[in-house]
C-alpha cells in the first residue's frame, strides 16, 4: 500500500523552523499498531494520520513514537495544510478525532483552528504530582490535564521537575 507522507514545519514560513509534524494520508483505516510503528520510524514528536470519510470529512489520529495522543494542534494544522496542497477545496475541514470534531478554516493564506475548551476546576492532585515538580504546595486544577498554579515563577524554577518519575 502506498501512503503519501509529508514533513511539515507548523507555525513557520522558514525551513527547519517551527514545530515539525509528519502527515500521512491513508487510503483506508489502519490498525493502531501499524500507525504506531510508522510514527516510531518517523521519529518526530507527532505523526498525523488522515483518512478520508465518504461524506467529505476526515478521521484524524496523532501518534508520538511512543503513544497515541488525544489532541495535537500543530499536527492538525499540518494536516489541513497538506490537504490544501493536495487540492482540497471544501472549507472548513472537519476532522473526527478522539477529542471530538475539530475544524480548520482558511482565511486567505492563514489556517484557523477551532479546538475544544475544557473548563478547569479545583481538584485534589495525585500524591506524586507536586513532589515531581519540586513544589511543596500549590493550587491544582483539572480540565483535560492538570494545571498547577503557583504564586511566583520562582517557586517553580528553584528546582527542575523530575519528569522521569512520570515516564513509561
């Protein structure tokens, strides 16, 4: 099976700048295992997999070299750009994703994304969150992800976070 592949640097008009993403245009859905293997071989922070639907919309999935992501802005933007390069003319584009339907419109040579907004609410943090960040106390909120609110940036900068405690 032939899979067209594009390397796009989002958020930049300069080569080798911006935020790189791979974009694969799939003729039909593939298993998550295969998509993960392709993304691992691409070795970019994100590889987007775009599959056309019969109604003109698209399915969109994002993979890092390690996991499938729920949401990725720069790879979504890259996907819309690639579809434009391939002659797509119906705007806005509707992407069906794990995070719901996302749209990208064109305004001249600009692409405008509409992403979901999750309201953050105060919560009790997981026991290891603040110690991993080197923080003794802070307000913690949860939307899709945790948000940690500190009074001053210096409270966070004192000691670098120990992300290895959260790694696979």
